[in-house]
């Protein structure tokens, strides 16, 4: 490997190192450049005051509807006990519906837990108004001309049960409310075996005149969630698809929306002609309102500053209901985990446009999507996501092998040309121009590409970061075990040199500690060793500065990777070992015999001579 090729590899590796440092230390050193990194203060036992929300304005009015009164701050148990409720019990969900407003406002995901600990509580997705971080879905009707606001049901309407005592996959429930003036409203709620609710709202007109009403659905979130990951490669906030266009708004951006006079709040109003959906997405969970395909609607994103309430609305067109007739409208509510297979099935079966893009694939979706699909397939075949990552590494290396072969052959030829290059340097002396011309002529004559050795490194960078994105954002990697001490491939290796990898009776420094970057686990150490061995395929550079940088690089990377997801480190260790084997084998096939042991012992011998 000549100096030019070595310099290019060095520049690439250093650029890679800069990016890793930026990922790890950037949010701490430059918080103003990472605004979402700052998490809101933890919410205590009491909810903030003024946590009401604004219902959609009535037809033909301006200035928005008045904000609803806030629920009194209370504990979760007290909030659940304060209203009559219908239980929700399915194979994957547990919770209840409040008859006050007919709200779907308490929901747990029975397949998912907060941590990997055996006694960890289940993930709670929705919580009723009045408790910290209230988060719920509600439905109602906007009154048309001639109807008073209290003639239609809203967020505080007390519904009665008409049929069904428990919501399960097999038993829907129907709520009923009679306004006493000739309008009878019903709401039928059903749920499938996963996370999709069907909510059908109807109004029976028994009065003697036509009425105009418009159904709506709202997802309300009181305050910014305290458990935001806040990492800039992950979207958390409002997500919307409107006629094929995907829009994502983080919470700070929602609060910065321009004030809409008709909504009396900071709001964005989008008219959707045929297909779309809107709601809130978290790291792994999502709650969205989805009108059936072909249904026009108005999508609203709103922030009410006085109550610190974020909400998304789906407003269906106004319908005219003649005397003796019944008007009806159905919307779907997805409330659950962003499982790729599940949301892809909804996209295909219910024709929900771009529903699978609720997973934050990022700008490099053309790499992250196929990488995830390959991991998903391998996991289905192998049954272990860690082995699936290793299998994916072998597949990627196999696909890149033709390029790697050409690269390593070129590097071997360049190594074989070293004696001729040394003669050129001696002949040229201090004439750099002459030396470069003769070296390039030698390359051309021997058909050697000096930059070929860098191509595998350059291609590995986007693959590495795409895999990093997949491991960070996809639910399938969350709490996925490998073997032994690796119980969560999306988290760093939990072992540490500070407690001798679990042999000493104290915990390793946590993420908030300044010592966390020095808390290196077994897999990062293996990564450093494998990278060091890979570099020993070639002698150390003659330039002392380059030699020092190359000597330290594996160990710097080891400490940097110590805080990355263990699944990513496992990929890198496997990649390094495969690369070492490929390069060693190809170099020997070209007549070059790498002296790995000699390159390892060389610095020791030189240091002894110096003494």
C-alpha cells in the first residue's frame, strides 16, 4: 500500500471517527444544535393545570370553540375509578373506555414491557385526562346551522351502553346518547386481533327537519412526553400522510406553528382529497386516526398554549340527514406498537397509504428498508436477532465480494511493486513531480488502481449507518436478546471494565456519568481487537505521525463504540473478521504473504533496539 492509498484510507477512517464522535458527544457539547435532545422535566404526581382541549369549531363559525374545562389532577387509579368504564380485553391489549365522552383513554400493550427486567410493568400507551401526560382518543360531532353545541355529543357527554359489556376481538360495544330533541347518536367500537379499532358513528334523525352534522375524531396529548428519546435521527411527534405526501412535525415545531384564527390556536389545516391519516408517533409506539381509503377529510394539527395540549383532528365532511334517515361514518384508530409486519398488513389489506412509513426509515430509506427486511427474514429463519445480524453481515460481504476481490488484488499488486517504487524514489530524489509521474506510469503499466483499496471502506460507511438507523428505530430490535449477557441488542453491551465484567459487586457507570464512555464491554473490546488485527495485515507506515494514528485508531474506535447498540458492535466485529479472512486469503493467492505476527512484534523489537 503506497502513501497515497494509505492517506486516502486514513482520511476516510478519520472522517468516520469524526462522525462517531459527533453522534456520541455532539448533543452534550453543542446542545443548541440538538434542540430535541433536551428532555422536558419529569412530571410529578400532579398534572399541570389547564389541561383541557379545544373541540372543532361549529360549521360556519370563526374563532374556534371554547376550550373545555381541565380535569382535576389525580392519580391514574383515581381517574379510572371516577368514571363508568367498559373493559378492553384482547390478546394484545388491556384497558378501558370511559363512558364520559366515550373516550378510548386507557390502554396497555400486553406484549411489551418497559425494561428487560422480569418484574417490569407493561407499556402503557393511553392515559385518561387529569393524570400526568394524559393521552387519549375521543370522538364527536360538529353541529351544523340551526343546531346548538349541546345538541350533539362531545368530549364530556355521558353515554349509555346499548350493547356489549366488554370490548374484545369477538365482541364489539355500542354506546348511545339521545339529545332529547329528535336526534339519537350511536357509537359502535370494535377491535381486531392486533391494534386497530373500528369506530362507527351514526345519527338517527327522528325530528321533523333536516339536520347538518359533521363527525370528527381527536387524539389529544397533554404536554410533551417526558420519555422522548430526543435524538435527531428519530422522529417523535405528529406524523401525517395526505394524498401521498408524508409530513413529520416534532413537538417544538408544532408549538411554533402560526396562529390560526379559525382554530384559535397554533394550527395547521390540510385538506385531504382521497387518502391519508394523522396522529402521534413515539419511538416504538403510535396512535393515529385513519379514515377509509377514498374518504376526503380535513387533517388538523393543533397546539393550545394555555393548556399545553397537542392534538390531531380528523374532520369528515358535513352530512345532511333528512327526517327518518340515519347518517353514518367510520374511522379507524391505530393504537399500538409499530411492528413492521403488522402495519404493512394494514397498509395492504385496508389500503392505508404509506402506513409502513410510520417507521422512521430516514433519508436513506433505499438502504434501511432492504436491510431491515433482510434482518426480519433471517430472524424468522434463525429465531435469534443477534445471529440474524451476523448472517446479514455474511450476506453483505458476499454481495460486495467482487469489489473486495478487485480491491485486495490491487492492494496486493501494489505491495508487490514496493521494490520498484523504492527505486523510483531513490532515482527521483527531491523531484516530487518526477517521482509522481513515474509512479503513475508504473501503475498504468501494471494496471493497478491506487484508490481501489479504499472502495470497500467507502461503501461500508453508508451500510454501517443504515444498519445503525435500523437498530435504533425498529421495534423488532428492542429487547431482542442474543446470548449470555446481551439481553437487548438495541442497548449498549452492559458489561464493563469497571466491575470486571460483572465479577465485582457493583454496577457500571450509568449513561449520565462522565465515566460512561470508558465503561467498555466485552463486544466493544472484541471489536477493537479485530480492527487491530486487520491493520496488522500490513506493516506500520514509515511516517511516524501516520504510524501513531494507525496504532491508536482501533482503541479509539473501541471506546467510541462502547456506547453504541450492541447489535451494531456485533455487526462490526463480524465484518472485521470476515474482512481479515478475505484480505489475508486474497493477498496470499496473489503471491503476497502478510507477516501478521511480524507486524505485531515489529514495534516491540524496534523499541528494544532503541533502548
